């Protein structure tokens, strides 16, 4: 019997052969790609933060892919918007792991969301690398699959307190802090240092989302403080600085690394920010160091419509850390192999922050900060990297 080229049997056989071919191609393409995941706020009030960090990861991924990838494989970034809501962060992590099959989460953004993912990434053996988060809980006690690159805010606050009192000889201090896990963590570090230095500070909490800071600023002024230490986001820092100016009060402002973002100048005004002190956990964008200039050039090349920020610099650095670990993984990359490679990383120098070292007993890669001062619309680092005691 002759079968027509258009017969149902021949059409069915052709469809099966085509499907097998497509599946084989898809599997081959998947084997040549290493997927990494990102969660963070791409919408809502914190979208500038999330978009910035995500952009930095994407820039380094694009750069590495242009160089041929890692061990012959290209990288692919899969990003989920969590709106800065912890339950959405957890849902995003589950989707990235179980549906997208990412080998690691790189630079997940936001302390609350990152904290919400911790039990899940341990259960899934999914490395969580260099989150834009600062909680003491991320690395204490050590968690097998969690690796941080930014000095936790408790450590930043401790070193800031030492710098203000011992180096600058300031001892009349009011602390205005965000009343949540992040702010309380910062306060704990600062307060512990003040107790060791026999300095009693005024502590003034505010709720996240507050827009009227007249009350806490008035209390800080009435306390007799000459310094205001602020722990919160740049928008709120700007509101505090502007409120103090309205009252005709000019204390010495200082804060953790978020205060040192360039957007603080835009939000509060250059003249009001000048003289403020911020913790530096990375090089400022105005640095002339080659690594900073290289980062800026690459972001302009790969994402020309997205201006470089300290947030994107962090995402870029986080991707560098992941790639360095991946280079030392043989065969199929798994969570255990990536974690082991990270634990063997010693003095890895990105050129954008203090060198990073991990070990099986220490997953906090950096415990060093510098200090920078606002000068004519720029943040200028004026100390060397300082290690925690």
C-alpha cells in the first residue's frame, strides 16, 4: 500500500520526529546555559533599589557572555519582582528554583525578603549569594548556603560609633532609626559600642513609611545632641535633614552605607547634605580607581538607558563573586559544588570593595568599612578600610 505524503500516518510520523528534534535542541541549549535567579522590588516605593541591583547583575552577565561565558557555558539571569514584600520574595525564590531551575540566587534585594527565604534555600540547597541585605541573622550562625559580601549593619554601626567617638571626639549623639528588624539590628551594634565607650545616646525610633519627621527631629534637638546618626533609607534620611534645616538646626549627620548614595543629594539638596558622614562598603561612583571606571563603562555599554548607581555596583559585584566561584566548579554546577567553591575563596579582590574571604566557618565575606564625607555633591572616601575588632 502506498502512503500519500499528506496522509494522516505520514503527518503524524513527521510531527513526532519534529518534536524529538526540538526536545533534543532544547536540552542541548539548556545544558549550555547556567541560570541564576534574582528577587527584588522592581515596582513600588523601593523600585529604584531593586532595579538598580538587578541591572548590575545583568551588566556583568552580559559582559561574561560576550567573553564566551564560564567553562564554555553562557549565563542567563531570571528576575522576579517581589515589591519589597517578604512573602512575594519567598514565592519568587520557589518559582526560580522549582520552575526556572536556577543554580543560585544572586544579589536578592531587601533584608526582610532575604530573611524570609533562609529556611527555603537551606532546604533546597540553593546558594544565596551576596544579598543586598545587612541583617546579623544572615550569617550568625553560619548557614551552609548563604554568603554575604556587604558588612552587616550591626558591624557598620559599631565601627561608625567608634569613628565618631574615638576619632572625631563626638559624644552628644541622637540615633534616629527605622523601627523594624533592620533598624533594631543597627541600633544594637551602635548601642553596644556606645556602652563600651561609656557614651549614652538618645534613641528615637520611627515607623517604616513615616513621612513626617518633625517629632523625632525636635526630640533629637531638645536632647542637646550635636550629632544625628540615622539608620534607614535615603528618602527618609533626606526628610530628616530637611526637617532639621527648617528648625534652624545643623547637627553632624552620619549613617550607614545607604546614606552615602548619590540620590541623598537629589532628595535633600546638595547644600544640606554637605559635611555628612556615611559608611562606605564599596567605592563611591566618583572614584577614579580603574575597577570603578570599568564598571561604569560596562553599564553604559550594556544598559545605556540605566545610569550606574551604588545599587547597580553591588549587583555587578555580586555577579562577579558568583562567576569566580563557578569557574572552580567541575561538571554540572550544583548548590553543594558552588557553596564549596565559595568556602575556598580567599582575598578575592573585585576592586570595588574590600577583599572578600569565605571559609566553612565564616560566610560573611567582609568585615571592613571606610568612611566618606559629602563634599560639593560628591561622596569622598577619606579613610582606609577599617576592620572590625
